[in-house]
C-alpha cells in the first residue's frame, strides 16, 4: 500500500482499519479530543454583562467600588492586582488602590481594614495574598466586613456556603462552577474528585459540588492510591499546586477536567496541575493553563463586587 499504511484481512471479515507505520525515530502522539474550556472568552462575556448592570446601578445613583490592598512588592501579586484593576475598569467598576510597604505592621493593616469597612463607597475589599512575613492573614481576613468580603473567604461566608445559603462564593470555585456549566456536564449524581483541600479552593469547591448534588471525594497529601480515585471520576478539579501531578492516563475517558493550578517552570513556562496533552486526549472537556480558571477568578471577583453594590442599593 501507499503512504506507509498496511492492512490485513481476516477470513470472512472486512479488513482492519489501516495502521500507520511510523518512520524511524518518529513518535505518534494521541490526537487531542477534548473541548477546550476557554476561560478568557467566558470571562469577557461576563464582563460585558456586568458593564450593563453597572450602568443600571449608576442610573440609580450607586457606583460599585472595590478596594484593593497590596502589601509589599511581590511580583506575582503586582501582576494579579494590575489584571484585576484593569478588568474593573473595563466593567466600569471604581477601584480604590491601596499600596502599602512590606514594613506595614499588623496594627496598621487592621486600621486600614476598619477604615474600608466604614467607607460607604466601598462595596468590596480585596486583600491580596500572600502577605509579607510578619503579617498574619488568619487574624486580618476575618476582620473584613462579611458584607464586603467579595473574595468569599471570610469564615462567616464559608459557613453560609456550607449551609447551602451562600452570601458570597470564593472566586476561584465560583469560576470553576461557571466553567463546568460551559462544559455541559450535569452535576447531579456524578462522581467528582477535588484534589486539594485549601480553604480558598478545595473546601468551598467541595461544598459547591455537594450543593449541586454531585458525589464528592476530596483528595489530599494523605490520600491512598490517588490515581485509582481520580480514574473513577466524571469530574476532576485539580487544585494542589504541583505541576502535572495529575497524570493524563489517570483521567477517565469522557471526564471533565478543571485545572486550577498555575506553576512556573525554571524556563518560565506555565504548567497546570494536570498533564495537559495526555489528559486532553481522554477527557471530554478540559481547561488550559493559562487561559482557563485564572481569568474566571477575576471575573467572579467582579460579579461579587456588583452583587454587593446591588445589596447596598436595596438597603
């Protein structure tokens, strides 16, 4: 046959499909079959919808406002804050930018939080993490007014979420839920695995999926035979912060894979927590890194801010 293809007929059967014979030294890689869940495009659509809602609020005399607090000069945090404020500007949300030196004391930061809590023009407060050494986020974050906790990580708001009565939902899990909707996966009854148990992602993610009637398993560093647990999942949410920890051949064929991880290699390339190409060859839908969960986290921060402004308008 031509083109390096060979077919062998069996007695009484149609010939098998041709099998391509690779050239010496050539490796045939599996074709990507998963739908790529474009978080950047979805976030842009959400931003456009928010801009309309912001215009309606302004017509009622309410201008949504987000206070952003950045302590120190961490390069990654500076990029995150710049992206968030740029997204706010596109949606028409006013931002109050507070840049503090790394030498800021715990008392000084607490005083700023108290000032922002009392400011009627501030609907949401974002304290960019991580904080520099010497500042205790566990003491500072609970002092944010829960009605202005647009990050959705105040203990009061996490409690409301677990009870199925969310006030604000943590931004990353909130964005993940929107991406799952985009995949078309109906959550009722599915086996969902969340890899990671942080209070900012893993635990609220598990609560959201449970509230949506999924059967949820939360995995962590002490989980036995992680590969076997993941291989049974219809939905995998990876939020562990270890590059390509979730191997592609663990993924159940047809599963939906949401990769929350953002890990930078020594050469500067960004990698997720999931081995992307092999996973994409098996999954029905998957998020890329970058361009998947990251833009959605920012989008849902803005959604929470506009929600807070609407509640202010109703008071």
